[in-house]
C-alpha cells in the first residue's frame, strides 16, 4: 500500500473512531414551548478509496487545468461532507401542525478524484449548496389517518428508491460523488395521505440541476407530476404509512409525466436526452408478500420486485420515440435458527437496451432518480463497488446478484451496537453489445465481481463500514474499459482484474 494511501486511510479511520466512541447525541433544542419547537442538528460523513488497477488497467483520466489528461492507474481519493439542519414545528390551536426545515450541504473530494474513466471530481472540488427549504401542514383526521401538505425543496422517495429518491447529483465542482449526500427535489411540492393500510402521494416536483457546476455531467432539468398509491401491512409496532422500513409487505402503483425537460445536446448521453413528454409507470412490491405456512413461506421469506415502463412519442435529439423498461425480482430468506441469522437473497435485474445504437427509437433505460441503499448499504442497485460503480452504464444490461449477510453475536463498543458482515457477488452482462457501440464480436459478458463488507452501527446516529472486492473482466468489460480512454491518449495494457478497498463513516449530532 502506498504511503499516500496509508496516510489517507489512517486519517479518516482515526476521524471515524473519534465519532464512534462518542455518546449518541440527539438534535439540539433551541426553542421549546408548549406549542412551538425549534431544533438544530448536523450530519457529517466521509469516505476513502483505493482502486488498484483501475478499470482493468485502462485507469482513470484526470483533466488538467492546462488541457489534456493525466492517467491515474491506481486511484486514491476521499470525500467529506457536512449538513447543518434547522427544523421547526408549531402546534396550532386549530388541531393541525405547521412544520418547516432548512438545510445546506458542504462537500469536497480529495486526492485523485473518483475512478470513472474520465474522473468527474478531480482538482479538489468543493461547494456549499442549499439542500432543503420547505414548509408544510400536518393535518390529522384521527389516530390512524392524516394528510400532509409540504411545499418547497424536500426529500421525496417512493418505496426503496429504485425509481424515485435522488433529486440532485453530486459531481464536478460539488464533490462527494460516491457519498452523494444531496437528495432534495424542488417544489411546488407533495400532498401525502397516510392511513392504517393505505397511503398515497400526489406530487409536482423538479430535480435540482446545475450542469456548469457539475462539469456537464448533471442529469437533465426535469419537471414532472404524478402520483403513487400503496397498500401495506405494518410490522408489529411500526407505522408503515410514514416509514418505508416499517412495512412488512407492500404493493405500490406509481405514475408520473414529464411536463418539461432539457433535451439539449449536452444531455444526449447515457440515454437521458429524451425525457420531455415521457410517461413513466411502475408496479413494485416487497416484504413477506405471500405467507403460506404449508409451503414453508413464512415471515422469514421475502420477495421484492418491480417493473418500470418508460414510453415517449415526443422524444428529442432526433429520436422519434422511447420504449424502455426495467425490472428486478428478489427472493430472500433469513435463517433465524442458525448462528448469525444469515440472510441470503438472489436478485435478477434487467435494464432494457436496443440492438442498434443508431436506432431512431430509444430502448435504453433511463434510471431517472434512482437512489441506492434504502434497504441495503451494500448489495443495493449499483451492481458492485468496482464495475457497477465506475464502468457499467446501468442500461442495456442484465445482472445476476447473490448476497449473503450475517450478524455475529459480538458487541465491539457497547451492548446495543451491531456488526453486519456481507458477501456480495455480481455477474454483469450486456443485453446487446452493439447497442452500446461495441462490436458484435465482443460478446456480452462484462464482469464477475465479489465484494466483502463489514458494516458497524454504534447507534442510530453513528455508523461506518469497510469493504473490499475484486472484479474479473469479461470480453465486453475489457472493450468497455478501452472505449473510456480519451481520444488521442495511448491505450494502456488491459488486465483481467480490478480491485477496491474502501471505508466510510456517518455521524448525526
């Protein structure tokens, strides 16, 4: 390990340990009366990475201020962010509450910058941006039903975030590309109904973009409106109407229409130049969906899945239309009678793609506002910490994924802390290599990857993890890595493997 990497990991590990051994802090109360409260809090997070043999030997290219590129063969970088939050509530004498929240995010990337073929976060970028700024009304009908109206900049997620969860992109001069601490959408806002077994949202929102600040890597400006409706069953003592993790089982129907989107040539990449006028539908489900005791399908068996359809007859950038889809199916089981209570799941994911990259109808899937990690920090929807994170397009591909996690009966720093160990395997392939501009003779197999993770939770306010992995390139993966080398640069030797070592921490004050 290089001295530069060792110093970086030691410094962040030490910083993480400072926060781990501290006592858990609640939000700080600034004002507290019978009907009015005002609280302040602070989120901080950081991470560090070392990626030997980046992108199977082709490396990551760092744009120089003087022009041209510098090749980084073994990428080392780190990220830091901080988020101060101010939240208030007024319990009115008329039976409802008024609430509001404001926050900002400051973030930076250190070292070489992220490990994409052309790094988006080189030259130590840093920025402070507005995150949330909202005002709302909480109107209870009774103990089991309420209506919430919230306007302004706010977080908004549907189910596990596969389609809807991220309203801002952290890249370029914003920094913190991997940690991605920005979530908020801009208004007008959302109307939420929360009941005992039924919940629904009606929303009119737009993402927060700044293509100049993100060095022309941002998502298209997208204004959209739609609805979602969920039938759910809550876990014992939980509130599934308000908290996704409290749903023992759910079935959700979602629809939204893109009223306006930027379809300029700057966004005609990665399948995102055609959003205006698009209609998006999703059917998703999860949890202990069909418990049948006679077949052994009990509360320990889970089944998650989704199907997303994207249709557009008014696409931009020379396309006459869009017809795309994605789907995943994820059966899992928890062996509660075994030591460590291992949980295993298999997930098959398919992102549609076209056979011809020059077709006038786009079949490549657009991930829109995908948020990774609502149910799993590792094992989420980015297929691996190497190929899936830095190289694969999340379109025109299929993924076979197997995850095994367990919780050993040990406590490191306090009786209530938790350590979760995981193994994560990914098999990635193109559906149609020609649809991604590769030769039909290349073959479809992109890579196999095996990652190991150790996630530590000190309490609800403090967590961290360390992970490592190795990816083995297939023919399509090597061709994809070669295609990422900037024009005019010599082609480095291609290798069959890439690796990663990473750690992160999070703390809420």
